[in-house]
C-alpha cells in the first residue's frame, strides 16, 4: 500500500497494490497491521455502504464530540469526488478542503481523521460507496455544513441543475455559522 500525502496533514490517500491477471484482480482493501504502521493506530468499529445515482451530493457531515469519527472511504463501483474539509479550530488549514476522485477502477481510498467534515458527489451513472468508522453513529451528535458554502467554493464537478440532495442536506449552515467542536491542539484530532 502506498500512502500519498495531501495538502492537509493527516489526510492521506491510500493506493493499494493490485494484482491483476486474466482471471481478474486481487488486492487487500484493508490491513490493520499495515494501516497502523503506515498511517496511524486506529480501531475501526463500523462499516457503512451506500448506493447513489449520478448527481447525488451527500454531505458535508461530521459527528460532534464525544462521538467524533475518523473514516476510511473507498468506492467499490462507479466514481465519486470525495471531499474533506478541515474544521479543527486553530488548525493552519482550517476551512481548507481536499477533493479526491475515488473509483472502482483506481481503487484509491481516503483516510479522513477526526475533525473534518466529509461529503461526496457521484460522477458516474451510479456508485457504491463504502467506509469504515472508528466510532459508532450517534444521531444526536450529527453536524453538517452546507455543501454549497461560498467560502469553501467546492467544485463538486456536477452541474448545479443536476445536483440531487436529501431534504436534510438542503438546509445546513455555512462553516462560519457553526460552533467548532474540534480543537486542533488536542491530539485526538491529528
């Protein structure tokens, strides 16, 4: 597995080694031993999967303290633009985002530490999106930022008239309107 650094410390792209031949392919999608050695020690406790059609934008979501989550995200089928936004108060990259194309073809994964809002847009006809979390989902701890926050200026690579949102995702506040629940100086978020 190759670890590719991004412009935000701790937010990394993982490129697995893929073995292909006439029969198909094989790769390790996750190895705790390798992840702990190459990225950080972590205990993932929940796996999630969603299927979405072209133009769906999910996010930008996060879990508030004490139920914050790190995520390891990947696409099984299709193609998405995956976006993580640093929302750690005091971080030198606060409010900055990283966008990575993840697909069933490139098999890349993105590790998103605690203290980030996360979302994705579907760029293919449909996509099956999978992710691991290091804490369980707690609905009372949900937080979110508007997908179209002008201060973030995220290019979701989907025309505005083709974007499909859940009712909930249509009504989130801008980053400047939320109380930061994350402190960059607390090691838990690095």
